[in-house]
C-alpha cells in the first residue's frame, strides 16, 4: 500500500480530490477498496440482480466482467462483516504501548547482565550525573514509545522529536567522565555492535506495531529513537569510556542511524489498518 492509497482511505467518506481520483482509477487495490466501502455504506440496500443485456446492446465479455465485479463486491462485504463480527472493538492502544515498554525493560535487563559480567556500572562520571542522564534517556525511551503508538494526535511536530533527541545527546556529552579507556576506533566499534544487537528486538517489535496504523514519518522516527534508546541506556551505565569522540561515534551516531533505519523500513512496509 502506497502513501497515495492511504490518502484514498482517509477520503473514503467524501469525494476524492482530482489527483487521488486519478490514482484510484489506475490502482486495482484502491478500486476494490472504493467498491467495497460503497457496498458497505448501505448494507441494507437491496441491489437489483445484474441484468444481462441482449447481444445487440452488450457483448459477452462485458456481461462477464459485470458478473465478476458483483461477485467481488459481495465477497468483500462478506469478509468485512465477518471480521467486524469477530473483533467489533479495536484493541486499546495502551496495550501496544505496554507490550513495547515491557519488551524494552526485558531487553535492557538482559543487556546489562550480558555486558556487565566484569562490572555493570563502569561509567566513571559522578553518580548523580550518571543517574540524571540515565533518567533522561529512560524518559526519552518511554515518551518515544508513547508518541509512536498513541492515537492522541494525527500529526506530531518534527521539532518536538528533534528537541528530545538533541536534549539526550547534549546530556550525554555534558555529563561525560572525559576518561578515554581504549583507542577511539576500537572502542567505538565495540559499542556500536553492542547497541545494534540490543536494538534488534525492540526495533522489530516497534515496526510491527507501527504497521497497525497509517505511515507517519514522525511517529516512525520517535519509535526508532525509543527502541534504539534501550542500547544507548545500557552503554551509558556500563561503558567506562567517557571521551567526547567515543560517545559521539560509538553511542550517539548508531542511535540516530538506527532511528533513520526505522523510518526507512517503515516507509516500505504495508499498513494493516482497516479504518476509513
């Protein structure tokens, strides 16, 4: 389903703009959607059986096409009514958010246990600073998850998400210990790999949940930053390297890159939404 198809779904209850009408005329999925929606709009209306014109007025292929179209409409209506009967109410959005947050918590706990075999809290910055930055990352992770799946607003401003990401990045750099433990490239590659591995499961789950609604880049970006923030949090409390170059290259760069990957993948996944 393309973005134009989703715009057609948003305009089902009224006349389509010229550009969407042109798209719908050439898109088989949109034509089937429009025909099914119009059929469901008046389910009690009794449609006259398709009349077969005489050979002098209508050819056999046209009659067959008319019969096939009527059969498809009836099948669409039957499937829609069956689905509505099985799930007449939508799943509450907070369940998706809760599943996402619980997954984040589980992956973060497992990550801390795995990387902390030789010491879990190795950040040598002052403990109050470490705790404050960790709480800010946790707030960003939770806020991004809610922003990604909550239906409160149709559009979220990009500036709000960007401001939160910049705030987390500045907090990381401001609260660094300044201690360089390993060479820049060696240490950065190790932290990059850890962050990517810890982000696979949260990112995959976030994409699955995002596909339950129409594609919105800002929501995908917020969910991507949120899911990758799990690995960022683990690295923050565990990594002993507090040099600015290491934090930017090994912690913040993969965090932002993974969020971009989430937006890219989501833009190419179909939306599984049945809302008009």
